[in-house]
C-alpha cells in the first residue's frame, strides 16, 4: 500500500481469504471491503459456517469515492475510478469509471500508459 491514502472510517474484513490494495490509491471515507457474505443463503447454511469467501484485489492508482462497498471476489483494475456510494459486486476493468448500486460502467478513461 505504498503511497496509498486512506480516509476515515475504513473497514476491511478478510474472513477466510485476502484483500489486497496496491500502491498509489486514493480511498474516500466510509469504505467497506469484505471477502465474505458471512453466511450461506440456504437455511441450513445460515449458521453452520458453510459459506463462500473470495479474495478482493484493488490495483494500482485506483480512486475510490466516499461510502463505497466492495464485495467478495471483486478485482478492480489499475487506474479505475469508483464513484461515491457505489456497491461493487463485479470486476472493474483497468482505466474505467464505475458507479451506482450496483456499480455499472460509466466510461473509459484516457491514459498515456501502454496497456
């Protein structure tokens, strides 16, 4: 997390896997990231510890706005932007803007980097 700025009320829960945040990220207040649902959906799996956890990865130079939630299994590509109050449930490609509930593609960012 070299040179990554994390604002107030940062909550991160790695229940059974991992959550990785790369360098040079800007993270707004009230970010919540988890690798887990903490229970199964089926009645028999709601209290027995039988549930899925998936790692979360946030790439380099990512800008995450205020009040964002990032759920299990999400990969956010380098240079991406996540808009305020977004719920990120699926992967976000590099150099794109995603926003909303659930977060959806808004636009591709121009970049001088070679991909």
